[in-house]
C-alpha cells in the first residue's frame, strides 16, 4: 500500500470576528517537508489544527492519512502518567504490527496454496509488511532509546511521572513519541522551541529520513533551511498564500522580489486608474460642451463634426469600460508589513566598564568567576539548556539573590526583556499601557505603531487578550522606545516572524548602546559580530 498524501482544499476558518484562513489549499506528497511561516496571527497554528482534525474548518475539506501524528501544545496524558506509559503508547503500533505479521505468517503456513483464503492472506500479509517497513517496526525499541538520547532525555528515569517534568521536558517527550511512531504524516508546531543545538540537529536529521509527509510551523530559520523542501508563506500576498521551493535562504530572495513586483504592479495600476478617470471625465465634458469644434470648421461641422464626435464618444466609452474593469479587478494595495524601527539605543557618556561580576554564584543555576560589560559592548550569551543564560541576565539586571560581587556604574539604567512577560493591568489596551509606562510626551515622540512590533488591530486590544508573542513585542517596544544604558534581551527572537528576526538583529548589530543577548537561535548566533560568552 503506497503512502497517502495530505490534501487540503479551500480552507476557511473564522475565529471571533476575524477570518484567519481564507481559501487556503495545500498538497503534501509523501517525502515533502513543508514549512509554514508568517506573522503571529497569520494562521500557522490554526492551519495545523485543521490539518490534524483537532479543529474543523468553516468550509473546505481535508483528506489526511489515517496514520497522522500531531505535536500538541499540551501532552494528551495525565500528569500521573509515567515516561514509560508514553513510550509504551508510542511503541504500541509497532508491536501490534509485529504481532499481526506473526499471526499472518502462521496462517499462511497453515493454509494450502490452492485454498480459497490463501490469496487474501497473501495480500493482507504483503500490505502489512509494506506498512511495517515504512514504519521500521523491527527497530522501534532501539529507535526509542536513540530518540530519547538525541532529544536530551536519555538520562530521564522511565518511572518518572509527567507532572515532575519541566514544560520543555514534556514537549521533548511528546516529540520523541512521534519520532518513535514514524507516522505517515507528521504535524509539528514550533518543535525546536525547547531544543539545544545538538537536539535540534538530531531532530533535523530524523525528519529528513522520514518517508512520509511533514508539515511544520516554525520561526527557526536554521531549521527551516535544513529541513524544508517547500515553504508556505501565510502573510498577505496578491494571490493569497504563496508556496516557495527550498528553505529559508531561497525564500528570502523570492519574498523580496515578489514584494517589489506587487508594489510596482499596484503603483502602475493606480497611475492608470487616475489617467483613465481624468480622460473619461475631461473628454466627456468637452464633447458635451461642443469644445471639439475649431473656428475655421464652423461652416463644415455638419459634414465632419458628427463623425469626429462619434469617434471621440467611442474612445470615451472604451476608456470607461477599461476603467470599470480595472476598478473591479485591480490589485489590492500591499498591506504594510511589520517592520522593526528602533530609535538609537542609549549610550553612556563615557567609555569604560558598566558592569563587573566577580565570583558570582546562584545555587544550582550559575557559577561565573568574572565578566566585564563595557560601553558599546555587543555580548552574546550561549550555552545548553540549564547552563544559566537567563539567570545571568537576571543577575545583570540586579534581580536574583546571589553570592559574589556585582559592581555597577552609578546612574546606569538597565532594561530586561524576560522570557515571561506579565503586565499588571491586563484589562488595559496595548496603546494605553505604552503611554502610561513611558509617559505621554515620550509615547507621542516615539509612537508605538512606528516601531513596527504590533499591528494596528493589536494596538487597541486589551493586553490580556494578546498572545504570548504579542505581549513580548509590547515589552520590547517599551524598552527600545526609551532605551536604557544597558539592554538585556533573553531569547529576543522567540515569537517573532523570521522577517522581524532579521530586522531586530540588524538593529542590534550597529550603532550606540550596550546590548547583552542570551539566545539559542542558531541563525542569530551564526551571524553575531560581537563578543560571545559560552556558559
């Protein structure tokens, strides 16, 4: 039995009053690995839920392989379940396949070749054998151990209950279970969020080996480049969502070229609309007023004027028809994409050391003998999960209890973008909080919309209704609108679209100001031009 494709046709989904997906179609043949990209709210997670059957479209159809795996945001297991329970469930299909192959083999041995049921048994055995080969069931138990080790869970005791695992560990365990299963279609929502470099590289290799369909929503530009055979951009485009062949590097070039073409086409059509409108109005007015007759033609107008007037009227009608058709079919104006525009970062008045750490210890989380942060520094803090990256940024911000010395230049202002963003007044709108935190004068001089971090619709939403990513963007906006002397950013590219990540990195890379960034983002790290501290 050949592997089945994943097909979606003309999907429409409205959430509340907003149409999130409007006529989206997708064809994914076995062996294709499709990346979904786009701004927050573009519909990536919604599309995955529709493909998985976890949500139903308002209209449109989905045809999915019966054997489909979906990486849920929350694991579908009770907190009292154990790691062993999850693995047993992941191995259940492989063990059932092996048991069924044994049963069919015994039945074939017992049946005579010319017996009525022999052909049917042989066909059933062949189909089951093909399925077993596609899912590599003979290697499933060994594969489970390799996958757990590859995703950083090799030392996790199988008797541990899920409630005792961290959120990242639970997500990695759910991902491991899917890789052990090897379903015919695999749907993943931000699978690299909780993976270090080694685990991300391991995941990429495993996904490239799968014979079935992979559809993944991700902001991880290195992952998209390494895994995807195609990208689907759900951001607004002249003809709807666009599918690009290749990974993220190829997409960047195509996206820039298509945006320029769309803008040029729209501008040309608007110019033509204006010219046609003027031509119809002016020409019709002049004909109606008899303005086409010349003084030396007054006596002969009866012979020639009617013919000229008919020709002019025909041109007016043709222009009017063209104008009407163009108005109905014109290319819409390209929506203004979010573009990160930060004012210049603050620079202290004098060069030298801003912060000095000596023999700093945070029990169980950080041990650092020495660190100097100087004026204009661009410092990237890297290291595996649990190495203390976030803890170090909190120490620099003056927050956690620690031993050792932290020497700070008098008057130094420090701002921290933490991974968890909480606002005291979730009932207030993003625009209101921005003005209240910064003060009216600063908010007016650096309008929130000018930073390109939130769309016009989100500015008037209550903060409690914003997504995690949108709240982080608001927190980042508050920092860059009134920049501190030292800007600390913990995983700043999380929850940003790939395009915004590119622009944020460009803004941080040059100009005045002192910046310390903690990040696992491999794309950012591979292009970092400042210092690096690996914990």
